[in-house]
C-alpha cells in the first residue's frame, strides 16, 4: 500500500494564501452549522449537509488523502480532477 500524501505540500501549507483560505473555510463551516441547526425540510437539510461536506473536504487538502473505498469512487475522482 502506498503512503498517502497531502494534496498540498509543506510549502503550500505554510503559505499566507492557504492560511487565509483555512480561516475563510472555518468561518464558512461555522455559518453552515448554525444554519443546519435550524428547522429545515429534508431537501434543504440534505443540500446544507452536502455543502458542509464539501467545505470539510477543502479543509482537508493539507491532510493525507484517504484510500478510496468502492462507494467513495465518485468523491475521489472529484479530488483528483
């Protein structure tokens, strides 16, 4: 099994731009979670959870990419393309 590497290298992770992006994503995630705590119908809740998931994936660009599982193939293709 190959060692998983982060999408961003060590220089990228220390850049001012990445730090700004991380701060933005943390604020965005907090705002989405506040909205998710409100009364929403099932469709709006599912859409909001999808946005939360995407924000978390962007925040994880500095972490090693997890191995692909059969049901996650579509998610992995989006990250590699």
